[in-house]
């Protein structure tokens, strides 16, 4: 049966946009910002360390960052049902 692969995004900053096509062999290209010269690719989580080292060694890559999406707490249960705050009136200044 099909099992879902754990994926992670890598944000890769480039010196020149022309080198973006060379990175397509490392993963699935999701977004390329030509103005800010970065792109986002998705790779399998189990291959992350190996591919992160390989990509950061390339001479046309300025910086590589792994996505922090898995570290974000998505538990919003207590946040939606809070009691409204009471607004206190300021004392009159005469």
C-alpha cells in the first residue's frame, strides 16, 4: 500500500538566477523568486542531511536553510475559546 513520504522544504539562496535549473536534480522545485534570488525545493526528509551538504558545497549557492515548519506548534485548541478581556476605562483627568 502507498505510504506517505515525509518531506521537508529547503530554501536556497543563489548568487545568480541562471543557476536555478542546476538544482532541479536534487528535489522538486516549488517556487523560484527571481527578484530575491532564492528558490524552495522539497526533498525527502530521510535524505535531508546528505543533500543539504551537497547543495551547500556548490559554488553558486550562497546559503541553504531547512524549513522550520515541523517545529511550529499547531495546537490552537485553547486559543480560540478565551474569555474576552475587560476594557478598563481610564480615569478622567480634570
